[in-house]
C-alpha cells in the first residue's frame, strides 16, 4: 500500500534525525523548501510537521524556525536529550574572533585572492598542457614502488636541462626533488644554514607565517622592494662575527651575501 505523501516527509525527517545528520538544536528546512523537495503543497508539509511535534521530535521557536528537540534514541530510552550544538558552543575553547571567522568564510570565495594560503594563482598553471601530458604518460605507468632518494632520474635530468638554459650548471646527481617548498626550506635550514644566521625576506612575504627558520634559531629580516624588486642596498653587514647572513629570493633560491 502506497504511503501518503505527508508520511514520506515524516519518515525522511525521522531518518535525518536518527542517523545524526540533523542533531538536536539543528534547524530543519523551511516549509517552502520541504514542499519544493517533495513536490507537495505546504498543507501537506504542515501535517507532517505537526505529527513530528506531537511525537516530541521537533518544535517551532520564534526567530529560529523549526528545530530538532529530541531524537528517536532518546525517546526509546526515556533519557534526557543532549544538545550537541549547545555543548560545542560552551566548550573549553572560545570561538574564533570575528575577524578569523570572516577570513574562514572568505576562503571559499573564488573571487578573492587567498593570500593566507600561500597558493599560486590558478592562471599560472598550464592545466591544458598538464592534462595532455598526463594522458600521454598514463600508458607508460609501472608499479608504484619507491623512487630513488633524490627523486626520479628523468625528472632531475629535465630540471638540469632547464637550469642550463637559465645559466645554471647543475648535474642531475646534484638535484634533489622535494615534496614541496616547505620541505625544501626545512632542508635548507638544517643543511645549509648555521644557527644564528639571518635570513632576509621580501616585505611582505608569506614566509613570515612559517616558523621553519625561527625553529632553528635564525632571525628573519625584511627587505623593502621597489618596482625592480628587492632593494639590496638596504642590507648592511652585521658587526657580530661567526654568523652567516643569507638572503632569500623567491622562488626559494638561497644566496650568501656575507
């Protein structure tokens, strides 16, 4: 026997509540949205909601619409209901300040440039060329074992050839492929720089938000920029002896200046 339409709405809401998708304190969809979802008139939705209210699962609240006040497990066990939303708001950690909340909301806005993530602009990625390359090499894939410690030899050879065009002679054996810029900076901080070194960065720079150099006992100094780039003349020799001073050019090329 086919169920009446209002019962389908009742079963739908009960399922959402029972599996925890709509927790106690959550606001359920409006009557208009439920009517549109089930393709019924609002009177049918009202009938369903009235039955759920009679069972003690939902109730209407001024300014909040219709919210979940109980769940089927609590009703069967005759236990006090738990409002998890309220518990979260009363947790030991204070909510983020309004500015941080606005930043978090803005991260999903594709119309804004997300400086806080340190990501490159999508325009800088040759997506169509990358798709074509992936399609070509897909038929050449072999077992996914470990690569050589320094990285794929063909990739290191390609990097070596590219650097030669830019006037940098680096053999494939002297090139290390890293998982990302942060790993490269970490290796530089522990392998190339000494504790107490000074690292010069652009002002502003995303790297100020990282602690990779400070964690190794190094100082960060800002270098102003003009239309031509870094103003190298603003860097001066430190009077302290035994300390290396480095300047960090982006993209992540280290050059010792003193």
